[in-house]
């Protein structure tokens, strides 16, 4: 197992079915079934939206600061077992605030989990506040203002949820506000949207990394730019198969081409409670399916630390 940084992980997507059931009972929230295996068996998706519908519905079980603490620490424990030394974790506060949970409780529980994980597991972690693109730019600006009193508790902003129809250009203003605050910037692009979404994220939002980026491969000029500027792509192989954004056979995954093109690509798990594996299982699956050499495996692990938001002196320790 390689030491690695995990840079594309939605904390809400790590809610395992047994935790889901425990929280539903504790908070008196209705679920279609209280059998964890039956819940997991329903996780069959046609595309990104069919996943998001179930995902957002499940998140109504999260009510208290303690719930967020347990969610966060559950992930960090599993990640530590998978060789993760550094995690940069998305959270979607608009979902929770919309469900009536105070922002302070969301970020308070997650921050406490991170402090505990650093102390007891030796995993360094930080939060990235992710905007829900399908709620539009005004809602993004509103949650950003809500988050500002907690500016010291997250290191950057991100953009996720339904991609097609919600291009990066909608979010230019809120990303400029984030830049003015000295926050890091990333965005999902090129998962279902085309290469123009990737270009917009770079040119209009000033992102430092692209989350997914698979469809960038359709544009040779863009591929050359990603390579020359060493712009990282955080790729999620088992997610792509589960959401049918890559061929069902992992041996045809675009990771092969990304490595051959010399792109700064890393392996990540996205929403592991739904997509069938944590980062170690993603790593093992692509290694086997693509027949990756030890050198290629090392490149993927190295790229993850190169792509992480670490101070230069700290990064050298990992590399
Ligand atoms: C997501 Cl895989 C994926 N894509 C876009 N938004 C998301 N939110 C959680 N998982
Ligand atoms: Zn994602």
C-alpha cells in the first residue's frame, strides 16, 4: 500500500449504511428500510443525477454537531487504514443548512473530527467548502457570507453537484471573493460536462486543480496545457464506473491515457460509501485493470502530494 494524499473526497459520500441507519434511528428520520445491506443494494446508478438524488435524500439523517463529528472521524479512521497521510475534504454546507442544521454545527463537528484524527491517527486534514452548482450563484454567495466568520476553519472552495447546465462561468464572482480571502480554489469539471467546462474553471474561476477532468482528453490543446502548466486532475476510477462516466471495464479507463500524456493525475475515492471502494480499493482496482507498473503506481502517489495544498517545507517531508 502506498502512502497517499486524498484530494477528492466528499465527507457526505462516506456515510456507510450502518452509520446512516444509526443516525436515522437516533434522530427519528424515516428511511425506506433500516437494513444496511438492503440500503447498500439500492446503490445502482444510471448517471450523476441518479446518485445525487439518493445522496441528498440520505443526508437528512445528519442533524447535530455530534453527527458530523462521527461522520468525519469514521472517514479518517478508514482513510488512515488505506494509507492516507493527508486529506483535503469537501463538505456541502448548503445541503445541511437547507435541512435546518446551523453552519456552526456542521463545521464544528467536522473540525473537531479533524483535530482528533490528526492527534490519534497522524492524518493531516483540512476542509474545502463546496458550492452546489445547481443552486446557482446567489445561493453560493449567501453560504460564503455565512461561512466567513469561520474563515480559519477551511482552506479553500470547491464546486460540485449537477454539472451540465451549470457551467463554471456562473460562479465567477464568488470565486473572486474566495481568491480575495486567500482561499484555495478547485472545481469539479469534465465529469459529465465537456472540455469547455474545464477551460472555464481554469480561466474564469482560477482553479488550482480540476476534480475529475476526464473529458478534457477530448481536446488536445487543453491536454497540452494541463501537462505544461502541471494542473492536477483528481481522478476517481470506481466513481466513474458507478456513475457510467467511464467504460464499465476499468481496463478502458482514461487514466491510462492521462498517465501516458504525462498529466499530474492522482487516485481518489469521491463518495466511497456509494461507489464500492475507498482509496486503497481504487488504487488496487486500477493497478490490476490497467496493469500499472510500480513506477506508475509511485507516480500516482507522488502526484497526490505534489497536488496537495501543503506549504513547500511540509510537502518535502511527504515527498
Ligand atoms: C459528487 Cl461524483 C460527484 N460529482 C459531482 N458532485 C458530487 N457531489 C458528491 N459527489
Ligand atoms: Zn466529486
